C-alpha cells in the first residue's frame, strides 16, 4: 500500500545518502550544521539542476530527512487510526 511505497522511497533515498557520504557531512539532527536548510542546498554548477537531488550531499540529506519524518508521522497516524477503529469495533481501513 501507500505506507510500503513511502517506506521504500525513504529507503531508496537513504542509498543516495550513503552513496554521497552525506551522513558524515551533516551528522546532527534535526538541524544541519546549525541550520534547518543549509546554504549548500543548491549547487548551480550541477547541470542539469535535477542532479542536485542525486549528487548534492546537502539536498540528498535534506530530502531523506523530510521523507523519514513524513514516514514516521504517517505510520503513527495509521497506527492511531487502526487502534481507534479497533476500539470502535470497525475493521481498520486498508492503507
């Protein structure tokens, strides 16, 4: 379902973090070297600009963090919804 896809995309983006060694560049959380969004987020030298999402460690790390927090929030939401549905005696909705 949707959760499996979100988990998969998050894991896939983690491969780019590992491949770019972005985890050693920004190893504090939730800030990245003291900023929510680092100055190095966009490298105009990368052409085409879409390469920033795959080769720029700052962009790769920020994208992965956003996906990870979104995955966590979604899983908590769906877990709570399933618990509430079970308490009400209804079958939980499939994600």
